[in-house]
């Protein structure tokens, strides 16, 4: 049973589930338990299916970069993985249809199409793949907003999530440079080179540390948001900039992208506790 859970990438799904719950709370709609449950189920199944299709297309690369994943180890067959993702996508579409037409459109024609295109082609294109992943995470907030008819309220959350994820995805490409270069991938580090890509990442990290305080200066969020962002996101980001600048190594890329994956929870908490009621 463990490989069937591992291939779904539980940490990513937990992140998505918490994003749904916090966004629902942020919108003041926690009493709509039925809609919340359907949102969680649809996000988990669609994202889980997306993670599986990504592993299918990345099988040869993962034999180098992540040999302990279920497909490279043979714990799950390719046929089994394909059946698994079809079932998950079908369930995700069903759950989204039970919520509303807008959520069905976002989940089916938009999200699943982007997930398949990303794994099949976009991932191996410089920057385009990174933008696709970032778009999907930002879209998750809009998806929740659509369920409650409050898309405009989730736009700031979507934009911040997009920027944070874009940085993490490019760093992940730096971490995977060795495996990607052996499998004809065309990621940014391969096209531009490691040094130039690293400079872009550091620029984006510093820029994000300035831009993420704009919601406070514009009066969209309060001082709680400001201090949580400054201490929980910006200060660690600047420390990581210093580390990567002086020690651009694979282990530091790995630690940085893992930190960014976890630190988005701080961002979600800042958005929730810093909202102006």
C-alpha cells in the first residue's frame, strides 16, 4: 500500500488540502462543510493524478534523480500507474461537477489539460514548465473562490502563491540539472547554464521579498500579515540568498526548494491572520 500512497506525493497533497481549508476559512465559508469536503476530495484526486502522470513521463529521469520513487523501483507498474491516474482524474472531475459549473470548468478543461501538457511537453521547455506549475498552484486558490462565488477575494493569494512557486520550481531545476541533462530536457539551467539561472533565482528571491509586503502597504492586509511575512518569509529568503550565492551546490538547492515548499504554509497563515475583517 505504501508505494500507492508515495506516488501521490502526500506532502504536496497535504499542502494543497491545507490551502483549500485556509482559503475557505479566509472566505468565511467554513460552515459549508459539504462544499469544503468536495473541494478537498477534488483537489487531492486531481493533484494526485497529476503527480502520477508526471512520474510516468519522468521515469527515465527519476532513475537518476529519484531512484527510490515507486516507478523506478518497480513497486508500481506503468500499467497500474496509468489505471490509477485515470480513476483519480475521473473522481476529481465528478467531485468538481458536484460543486458547481465554474469549478468543473477549472478542474476539468483547465487543470487536467495543463497537468497533462506539463508532464508530456511543457516541463522540458525552459521556463514554460515552471510557469505552468506556478499557474496551477495559484489557480488552486481561484478554484476555492469559484466554489463560493468569491474569485476576486482570492486573487492576491493566487498571485503570491504563483511567485513563490516559480522561485521554487527554478531551484528544483537547478537541483535536477544532472539527471535532466542526460535525458534531453530543456530546462532553464540547461539552456542558460547554472550560473546565469542562479542569478535569476537570486534576483527573483530578493524581488519577492519586496513585493510580498505590497498587500500591507496597499491596505489589503494588516500589520499581522506584515510581521509574519517579514519574519517568516523574507528574512529566511535573504538568508538563503546569501547561502546560495556563496555555496551554489546541489544539497543547498535541495534544502532551499524543500524550505520553500514548507514555508508556503507560513504565507497561507499570514494571509489568514492578516486579513482585514
